[in-house]
C-alpha cells in the first residue's frame, strides 16, 4: 500500500484555485470566442469540465471544450510490460486557428504534455497552445516545458506521487502526496 | 485484462473472449484516427514489419500495409511469385533471412494450413496470420465480428449464417470460432458437398435451404465459391449454384426482415450476391473494408507492445 505523506489541497482550496484559474484565463482570452479548452486524458478531463462550467458562469456563454488522448504519441511504448491502452479522444470542433488551452492535473516530467501537443497538431494548426495545470511539481522536468497557468507549486521527490481523489459523485475531494513503495 | 494472452495471432482458436474485446476496444480508437485529416500515429516508428505473401491477395495485403504505415512502422513486402522460393529455398530459411535484416514482426499468408504455427516454433519474431490455406484467417473474422458489433451492438445471442463454400473457406472457420466466443449462434448454409463432414462438432448447425436460413438469421455472411481450390466438381454449374444460393433483392424482399449482409470479398457479382444487394445503400461491405484497417492496426499495436 502506498503511504500518504501529506495532503496538498482540500476542497475549499481547490474551489478557490479553480475560480482563480478561470479568471486568469479570461484575462488572456477576451471573449473566448476563438479559444477552446482541451482536457488531457485521463485525468485532465474532469478539470477541463469544471473550468468550462466556471467560465460559462463568468462569461455567460457556451465554452467549447474537448478531450484528447495521448496514448499513441507517448514515448514509452514498449517500455512497459503491459500495452499502453488508449482512452477516448473527443474533439468535435476544428482547432484550426483556435487559441487552445490544454488542461491537465499534474505537471511532472513534461512528457505527457509533449505527447499531447503532438496529438493535438495531428488535428490541425491552432494559432497558439497554452498549458494550465493544477499542480506543478517543480524541479522535476525532463523536457523544457512550463505551464502558463498554475494552481499550486509543490516540491516533491521523484519517488513520490501526487494523487487526485474524487468521491463517488465524481466531485473533487482532495489532492494528496503519496510515497511510491 | 489489458494485455493479449498470445504473442502471435495464429488463429482465433487460440484467443480468449477478453482478447477479442480488447482488440475491439483499441480498434475503436484507431477507427477514429483513420477518419481524421492526419491518419497517422507515431507509435511504431521503431518497428519493422515484413509482409510475406506466398499466395495472392489484394485487399488483405493493402489493408495490412496501410495499417502498418498508419502506425508509422517500416514495411517490407515480399510476394512468392518473384522470389527465391522459386529457386527452392525452404520457408524457415526464407523467413530467417528476412529476420536477419532486423525485422520485428511477420505478417504472412501461406497456402499450407498450419504454416504459421510451424514457423512460430522456429523463429523469434511475432507472427500474424493473414490466411493459411483453408485453415484460418483471423483478422477477417475479427473485422466481420467488429462490423456486426457496430451495426447490432453486443453479439451475444445474435444469429449468424455463413453461406457458401464452407469447405474451402478459412474465413468460415475463423468466423465460427470468433462468433461463438462472443456468444453468437452460428449456422452454415450451402450445398452439402461444400460443407465439411464434421462441422457439427464445432457446435454449428447445417441448413441447406437458403430461404429458411435467411428467415432465421440476423446476419448473413456470404462467401465466394473458391474455384481455385476445387480440383473436382462440387456442384453441377455456377448458374445452378447462383439460382439456389445467390442472394438477390427479390429473395430478401420475400423474407421481409432486416438482415445485415456481410461479404469478405472478392465479390463474384451475380453468383453468390446480386449487384442490387451488394450496392444497396445500407450495405456494410465497404464498412468491412474500412474496419479491416482499424482491426489490423489494433492487432499489430497490441502485439508490438510485447517486443523488447
């Protein structure tokens, strides 16, 4: 069993972060008419959904959002015992000339984000890509990738794991740091 | 369950139901990919695949080659008609020579039943059976079942009849295994001379009357008469076969029931299927071809995951 080291975020802090991040996005994207939110499978999708709701409340308009799967673009194919199994990609809109905000839960090595950008470019040429993450694990990047919008910076060891806990109703519960055994 | 139970795809016989469902799930993703503007993913960019065709093929060979290219694998093609096989080289020697050039996976069609099984005992690479004589053609059965699943949902309890030259057909045997593993009920229909003697041991019923068979089924899979494999006469004439077993629009109208018609190709128009039926708006024959690429991508992807 992986041991819990400490709690990083509770419900209250999480709600404040989501509200702040939504407002930060608004500042950079004016009316959001030519911008889209894209959640990275599997764990960025729930966050993208929450941000979409928050932005729709703020801007009083529908926000275009989708999800993208990075499996076939990952660089660790054949480096695991088991095959990497894909999740659903759901982009029922064109990303051509759109300002894309990629959404993920944790930024760690940066490899998932690299794969997500490659996956995204197979669908067209967006005018720009930004990255939003809720948790940024500092000083652990393998690739030169940084986020534009960050919920919270934390310092971790590479032997530790950041886990999002969602309750049965798929509502956010907490974020904890575990020790990998 | 997120790994195939086999290292080679020799036949459906060796797969479990979970394997088949896993292939379908992954194929769903690939089907989405081959329908977008950029149809390629980089997953297999460091894998080389050899397509060895010791027997003629158009559709299967093209389908495999497209599947491989859309996964970014490197592909080498080989067909027996213009090779050293003609000079007397054995199968193991031919394949070992190809593997010596650092090939990771072999897709092979061979006229001898069991050729793949034999080869899998003697070489290291992963092997995919693209048809071995009259034995099995697993990717065809997978894509047929996948096409039925797309049209009807779950296969459990669905009634499928396979019509035509069951005796010479590898598609028939693979289909029977695959459909039964997924819980479908299978009948075969055709002239008794073209139905293997012991087919009932597979749990398959035999029906000689095409009308009764169609009235019973949800799905009919029509097979071509394989004249190239027949050295004696199994029925009086093609015309008589066509009159007794050919599917026409008149016959379907008489039955007044919605039946999905599958055909693995190549089609002999006017023999086992009339042009009106083959070209009907709701025909899924071309969907089968499209699904073939997605299924083969899924099989190659899952098998390639185990290459170290």
